[in-house]
């Protein structure tokens, strides 16, 4: 067979089931083509068997030639099917016409109105119903009936007479109705499954995105808790050291004060004064350690930007490598008073300064500046280090990401979190070999001096 065994574009008769419908199952044509191919090859094989072993027609050679000509079509169709493409899907009516002509020629040269080839009409309609719409299927039925009627007018009548002839016409019409109805039902079911499958994929994607979001939130919360535990542990250690060292220092300071009351020569008095000054310096460092190690206050207060920068730099000066770097501060005098958790912002500036120290070599320069830009208070920490590699910039604020050998990868992550809680943001600019600038942007209070809520 030739026509309906081919592939044609499926167009639906019902609203919402046209060939451009986005809900049409994308693999329907290919799957239906595979079924049609099996029917077509089955019909051709039976045709060859009948011609060569069962037919009494004197035109066997011609019948074999017609079947061979028709076999070219399934060969091409199979080739396209293997490649996953439909074949001649834009010409359904033309293919149906060629099929009716093909079946009529087989019956004509078999010289029998009741030739077994007439059952090809049934296979033709079945394949057409699978691949085409009801309209195309009924048009194909009309062409097949016309072809069969022409055979009835030109070939000798069969022993069954008119009953056999009209019975086949009735069967053709019935098969057309039944096959098209069944095909439409299958197509509707396929569309419904396609819609359900699409909805399932969308829900799966939504679920995966929610799981990823919850996982990210859990990691961030875990990272923040680890950072808080780290700071708490450091605070306990600093408080313990300050307590243990503070007691003997107090005793030494008392002894120095008692010795200074006595009469000594100028050299001895100068050395005692020098020792007393160094003891006072040590005690000042211990007080700063105690202040830094105290539990961070979560109370919102009013403070100046200069205060948090000065406190962060006073703590950072005890960090290793600070003495071999140049740290400069440029804080504008007209900065407004901010409202927030002071200790948290001190921690943010402190983290950025420590990172700048680690990023620079000996002799490096670190600039800490603060100014008002529009409706924001902007604090910048710039270093002249090697900069951040381009492939690492997207992960700078990710928890647990660090380039330090002993880093935890939590400093920048927690800093951005704390600034965000104050309604601000942290970003950075970095150039290879030219250093990095981290910028803290905080919303400035209203011009009337009232702190924002």
C-alpha cells in the first residue's frame, strides 16, 4: 500500500486540538508512524505471498512490479522513521488519492472484483485514521469507495453479486467511523497525558527549586551559628587570658607605684616611669580584649560611623601583620548618626579590615573611608593586594568559601548578612594586580534627624 501508510500531520477537528496546539503530544506523530509502518509492511508481505503463491492472474509479473513500486514508499518512510522525522506529512489528500489508485490497479490486474487486494482498502482507512483527522479519513473513505465502484463497473461481477459489492462499501464506511472515533479518543487521551506530564515536570522543577532554596537557607543558618560559636569561643578565651594576665599585672602596677614614691636618682625614676607606661599600655590592650570578648549586644542604639571604624581599627591593630602594613582612615566629619546594632557593624568593618590585611603583602596600603552619597552612608575598605581571581568572584559571599589556609569562609557571608539586617548591602570591585575595594552601603537617616524605623 502507498497512501495512508505514509505520515501526515495530525490536525484535530475539535477546538483546542489543532496541529499547532501547545498541548499536542510532541511524539504522537512518530509513535503513530511506527504503528503505520508495521501495518504497511505486513500488507506488502501478504501481497507478495498472495501474488506468487495464491493468485491465478496471468499478470503476476505486472502485479509484482506494482508491489515493488509501492515498496519504495515504505522504504523511504522507514528511513525517515529511524531518523525520528515524519514523512510527507503535508500532503495527506494526495497520498490518499495515490493509495486508492494503487489498490485499484492491484485489483484490476488481478482481474477479480473480489480480489484479496480489496482488503487493502480497510488497511488504508485504518492507517489513515491513526495518522489523520476525521475529515481526512472520511475523504480517504470517499476516494476508496470511488475506486472500488470504478472496479465494480469495469470488472466482471463476482459470484456473490451485488450483495458482496455493497457489503464491502458498508464495511468501509463503518471502519472509517469506528477507526476515526477510536483514533480521536486515543489522541485526546494522549493530549491529557501530555498535559499531566507537563504539570508533573513543572511541579517537580518547583519542588526542586524549593528544596534548593531551603537547603541554601539551612546552610546559611548553619554557617551563621558556626560563626557565632567561633566568636563566643574566642570571647571566652580572650576573657580568660585577660583575667589571668590582669591579676599579676595589677600586682606589678601596684609595686611600681609604691617604688615611684621613693627618692631615686633621675635614671632610676625614668626607667620606673617607662615601666609604668608599658604596664598601662598592656592594661589598655586587655581592656580592649575584654570589651571585644563580651557578648555582642543585640540592642539597637544610636552611634556614629567614626565610632565603629575607630573601634574596629583599634582591635585590628593587634592582628598579625598589621605593623608591616599602612592603614589609613578617612572619615568625613559630617556623617549622620546611624541607628542599629553597633557591635554587629563593628564586626563587619573588623572582618573587612582583617581580610584586607591578609590580602596585602608587607608594605601594603589599606584605606578605610566613610562618606555620605545621596541617601546612603558609604564605608569602603580598599587594599592594594593581588585582587580576587575572576573565577572566584561569584563565590566570595558564599558560606564556607575561603582562599585562606586557616580560614572558615564565614566572615564575608556573615558580614553581608549583618549589613542586610540593617537595610544595607555589601559589594566589591576587584582588579587583578590592583587590589580590591569592599563597599558597605547603609541607608542614611532622614534629613530631619529622626532615625528610620
